[in-house]
């Protein structure tokens, strides 16, 4: 069995390299830093929240689409329409994803503790993602993923302007919620870290 210290070192080195290559969302770094300050945790992968536009073959999404646009923040109907202008075949899908962080924990008890903290902070879709000989992985998840067909050159827009506005409003509110949950999680973990350092 691989020692926890080796697992942790491996993932921390990967994170350091990813940051150097600008492959880590800057807005999520404060969360990663506080989680990784605990010896019993290490982050494995993360995404602050994003909107991706993909081209699929049809209205049945198979997850094989090509990403043509990606943004880590709110989008308005005009932005969505601008993306659709570049589509000349297939179906344009918009995929809405909230914050997701995979965290390895030293023990099951450590993982359960972080899972409960994440729930308290507002990450209601979090779960104990996997358990194996290599350890326990917690998925800190803000919201489930939504995929919506938007446009096809053959039929035009699949949804109405009103629906586009509703989707944009949902995304705007989602990112507001993401920021609030982010700072709640940081505050809870910071308080716990201070307590742990004081009494360890």
C-alpha cells in the first residue's frame, strides 16, 4: 500500500506544476490552499465553476462533443448568441457546472469530517466519492451539472429568448452562490485549523 505521505506529496507536486502552467482556476486557489494546509487532506482536482459550449451530433447528448468555448463566470443572452454564430453544423449545447473539488483524505473519519463541513458551507451535492486501498476521496460539489441544447444551424435557436434570459439569470445567481459558499468553507476551515493548531 502506498504511504499517505507519498500520495499527498504526489498530488501537491501536481498542483504546484499546474499552477505554474496556469491550469488552475485562480478563484479556487484560496480553497485549495486552506484544504492542503491540513496534513490529513490533499486536493486532487478542481474547477471553480464554468460554462462550456460544445458541438454535439444531435439532440441526444453522448458526451463526445467538441468544446468550442469556455468561461468561468456568468454569461448573458448576447454572449450565447455570439457563440452560436460560429456554429455551422451539429447542435450547440451549453453545459453549466458549479464548483467541484476532489479531495483525498488520510482516513475515512477525516473524509467524513470534511464532507460534513462542506455540507455546512453550502456544498449540498457533496459526497464520499470513492473508497479504495489508496484511500478515501471526497467530492465537494456546489451544484449538479446541467446540459442544455441551444442552437442548430438547421432549426435555429432551440429555446426562446425568454428561456435564454432565465438560463443567464440562473448562471448569474449560481456564481453568486459559489462565492458565498467559497468564503463560508474557507472561514469554517480556518477556524478549525486555528483550533487544531492550538490544541495539537
